C-alpha cells in the first residue's frame, strides 16, 4: 500500500505542476553543495511532502539521482 501511495504521489508531482517540471535540481540546491536539504525542499510544497519517500538512503538529503525519480 505504501508503494502504491508513493507511486501515485510521484505521478501527481511529476504531472500536476508544469512549474515543477520546468525546475531542475540546481534551482532547489540553493547553496550549491550538490544535494537538496529538507530546508531547501520547503520551497516547493509537493517536494517537501515527498521528501522522505524520495530520500532513498535516508540521509536527510536528496541527491541528483534521488531527485531524478520524479522527472
């Protein structure tokens, strides 16, 4: 069930916001350290809500590879 919820949320995130689709990793990585922190993710409500599901390794940051799962 959690996988289904995550899948539906990812589909909604990827398809519901043209503005999000047009934004790339670097626009969220505002400090340029190569990862998106939870604080940086707060600039986008949908990304913030999905942050924990996208953070596959559970380190509290999104890598480019983790972020790419929504594009």
